[in-house]
C-alpha cells in the first residue's frame, strides 16, 4: 500500500491529487526527514499530518534531479508553494494516508 501526501488548507484536503508519494519519492522524504524529522509526525502506519516549510519545498524543486522528482511531482509541489505564499503561510500542511 502506498502512502501519499495531500495538501491541506483549514483542516480540509485541498487537492484530490497527491503532491508526492512517500514510498516512491524516497530521496525527497530522506531530505525532509533530515531537515524536519518528517517521519516523527506520522504514526506506525505512515499516516498523519506534517508541516513542511516552504523554503525546503523550494529547495527540492530547484534540484529535481538530486531528489529524483518527476514532472508531475514538481508541478504539484510548485502549486503547493504558490498556495502557501498566496496565503502568506511559511509551511505547507500535508495529510499523509
């Protein structure tokens, strides 16, 4: 079973399309885990809510080859960044399930 991360706004899913796949986007998750202890916010099933700073997401999309990101993932994360910035948020909240 795959665990996907969906952007949340005001405690509601903001998108029906996942921003990234925790099992597939391993390099991205390793990076986020090093920076913000990504896995600490998830339960033993890999589900939960995680706040990811916009600056880390920007760093990831600026180096897509380093983090092995495909075009769909890059596009979705850029959308997440734009949404956060338009709301003057410094983090993107993801619900992972």
